[in-house]
């Protein structure tokens, strides 16, 4: 399975933008890029996903490199509630691992008041 | 939006007993659900894929006789931890897909403590 690499931790100040990077140099053409976040003692929460084009939703934006080997999750204005572990996951749309989300270690985002 | 309800949110049981965790899709039908386990300060580990009307598919290293999964309807999957031991104490989380073009929704998790 194609893997992702994320920084262990990042820090931000409240109301500032946050750019969370993810490297996935072995991504295949059928891999979707998914982002989830997990607050302490809760199940993960879907943030955003994309395939090739940049994506925007009410929570965040996803910028995907042209060669798809990296992506960046953008939180436009961080709030204290955005403090969480952010997971970048490749979801295979074909093959034996179809539909399985495999979580890595993620990035711990700390937001300072 | 799509909601997955997981129950109970926490449970304490005695060693040797069995515990059942329920995962319900409230406003959509889930042909496939997934069960994860998470130990403190670690990431989620996929345990098994639950398929409605058929046997679950377990990940390598997960004991299927210990972690019984039943997916009898399109809205309910259950995970039963049989003959629980303290090392089974963990955070169990279920998930359902909204289709390959959608995201995945997760339950709020069940904290299992075996004493």
C-alpha cells in the first residue's frame, strides 16, 4: 500500500492559517487523498478528500501537487477547536485494499490562544 | 450528514467475560463497516471489515474467534470481544463508508477496560 509521511507535530496561533503537509511519493493513479482529524477520546472526523484537483469545503482546503506526490491541508483560520491529530491517508479505489483506510501516525496540531 | 452511532461509549468488564459493542448507521445504509482498535498514544489499527450478510474479513494478526463481528443488517454491525483479558483494554472505533467518492464517517468510539 502507498504510504504517507507527515510531520509528527505542528503548532499554530489562533486565527492564523495552518498548512499541514503530507508526502505520498508512491501514490498510484487510483489513490484518493483523504484527510481526517481526531480529537482526544473521540472517533476520527472526515475533513476533506480529493483525487487530482484542489478541493474546498467548509472545514478546509486541500491543495494537491501537480505530480500528486504531496498535498497540503489548509485550515484558513485556526481555532482552539482545531487542535487535533490530523491524518493524511491514501484510499485505494481498486485492488485488494479497496476501501480500507490505513492510518499512519498523523500530525499533532497544537493551537495557541 | 451521515451519522454512525456507537454504543456503549465506555464499558468495564471482568476478565473472562464477553462484551458486545454496537455500531449503527442512523441515516444511511452501510453495506460495509470497519472496526478499528486504538491503544493510548497510538494510531488506529484496522481490525476487520464487516460485510452485511457475509463473514467479516479480518486483518492479519487479529483473532477472528476472539473478536466476533456480526453485520446482520444494513444499519447494524456488532463487535463482540470474547473472553476478554486486560490486554484487550483499548479504544474501539467503527466506521462506515459513504461510497468511494465520499468520505468515511466514524463512531464516537468505545473505551473498553478489562479488570
